[in-house]
C-alpha cells in the first residue's frame, strides 16, 4: 500500500509543478503581449509624426518641380 500512495503523491507533486510553470508562462505571455501592444502604439505614433513632418517637405519638393528647378536627392553626389 505504501508504493501506490507514494506514486500518487509524486504524481500530484509533478502536476502541481507543471501547473505552477503554466501559471508563470501565462503571466509572462500576458506581460509580453502588453509590451508588444505598447511598442506597436509607439511605432504607429512615430509613423504618424513622421508623416506630418514630411508633408510640408513634400509640398516644397512639388513646388520646386513645378518651377522646373532640378531637385537634389540623397543619392546625388557633389
């Protein structure tokens, strides 16, 4: 009778350890998903800021092209 009870108690302890690990993994996944969501919001905000910052520059380039002046690009070399 001792061996079956020992086997059951070891099985219970094993399941308890697995459950504890599962809870820790769940908590870390939740934390990681919150960080990913926050990073995504920051990237979207930065992209919107970049679009707003480049709008005046784009209109200046368009105005220069309409005037017939050559527009220098980053790849142009002196």
